[in-house]
């Protein structure tokens, strides 16, 4: 177990908490993180690029000119891919780019990503973060107080006010525990965990 400080939104220490070493103190394997990030990004690809083949373009059905005697190259159809307006040879078709990884591997990679932030000193444990309304200026003020210029904030559940206050501020993202993922952890320099979310996170990533 490793002990870290718990702070409030005024950047004052209000206590300490012990973190599970099986989640926050693992040896980081970069190749495993790479595989999971690649899987996530592949799954986000739309895969809807589509071109028409020579069967699908309009035209065809009649030979443009006779086979011999015209002095021109032989042609069987105006839908050929070498003709203007013809079909595309070997063009893209809608496809699924997503790949699969073992569930244990995905959980382990997430724990490693959090371990990496902890070992770098970029893990912040926040006692709580509540906002009375959607106030972007107030959110920015809190981040300045905490000296966080780029961060991923994890809340125990959907925190609508914090989420909507942060969405127009570049460099910050707010996610509930269920939405935490390796790509977003690595994309942001600081990982900010609300204390009530830690227990749920540890249960989620325990292999």
C-alpha cells in the first residue's frame, strides 16, 4: 500500500489515503498500453468509406465500339476502371476496423496507466468537487488553484455541472468511473481522482 495526500479544491491537504498497490503501483509495460490504445482508436474509426465498382456505376451493357478496324484500343464496357466515370478498382468498402483484446489485458493496461501517473507524481486525489451550476469560470479558477494545466478528472458518477463546465475548456476532460479508459489517461498529463471514485476504480480494474 502507498499513502498519498488528499486535497480539497483550494489545494489544502485534508487527509491521506492508502492506494492499492495492485492498481497504483504496477510495473508499467509500454507495449501493453500501446496494444490497448491501438484497439481503442481502431474501434473509433467509422469505416464507412465506400466507392462504386464497375458493376455499380451507371452505364455499360453495350460495347462502346466494334472490336476491330477502328484503330482504337479494344473496349468492352464504359464502366471499366480506366474510363472516366468508370468504377474504382480495389476501392474501399464499408468495414469494421475494431479489434479485440482479452478482458484481463484491458484491465491490467488501465491499472498500469494509473500506476504510470502515480509513479510520475501526476496523480491528484481530490476530496470532492461540487458545483452549484454550470460555471466555466469557476471550473478554470479551481484548476488554476490546483495548478493543473492539463488533466483528466474522474468522478464517482455522472457529475453534470462539472462535466458541462469543463467541456469548452481546452486540455480538460471529466469522466465518470465507468468511462475511464487507457487512451484518455495517457492523453492528459494529470490524473485527478475524486476520493469517492477510488473504491469503484479499484474494483473495476482488479484482475
